[in-house]
C-alpha cells in the first residue's frame, strides 16, 4: 500500500470513529430524555400540579404522558385559545371588561372581570390634568381627557392648566 492510500485509509477510519462517537452520544442523550418505565404512574409522578399543561402565548396546550414499550412518551392532547377582548360593555355608571389569560398551573383559561366606575371628576398629578367626563362607551371605556400642564394644574374651581 502506498503512502497516499495509507493516509486516505487513516482519514476514513478517523471519520468512522468520529461518526460512531457522535451516534453513541445521540443515542445516550435520547435515552436520558425518554425515561424508562413499567407503568404510566412512573411517567407522571415527577410532574407538579398542572404539569400536563403549558402556555404558548395565549394558547393552552394540554399533554399526557404514558408508558409505551418501556419508555415515557408525551403527546399533545389538545390546544385551546384563551380569547382576549379589547372591548367591554357599559352597565349603568360602570365599564366592565372580561379579561382571559392562559393559566398552565390550573390547566385552563382563567377569566376575571375588571370594573371601572365612570364618574365625573378631575385629577391633577405630576403636572398632568385628567378630566373624567362621566360617559362610557364599549370601545374605549370611561371617557377622559388628558393634558400635560408644564406650569402645573388645578381642579378647583374648575379643571385648568396654570400658565
């Protein structure tokens, strides 16, 4: 065998050895990811309360983990979009809006109602004058006018910016 053939053979054997090492590492890592089991219980005992759900943005993803052929396998069972709404409704002097969010811990979309009283009034804080009109609309909620007042503001006897 000539020198060039020996170098080529050596390179091929090193390449094969490197490939074998990589394949062995991949198989070993897959073995650690797929926990061995004899029952479904062994696959779920490490999960915390609600551990079979997760949130991806505003979508609740539910999964189940089963023992299949001696390995724990997790499969997606359902997806549920947790709707969000930017509008509400006016109920008397109040603006109500239902807010929904993905709650992975409980495995559900949780909803809460936010309520704001739309009363007439005035506020002057940090040189910002806010006048509440007492009106309500489903698209924007309680109506208010906001104005920056560099020289300060006051609400008595009437809402105004100081010069």
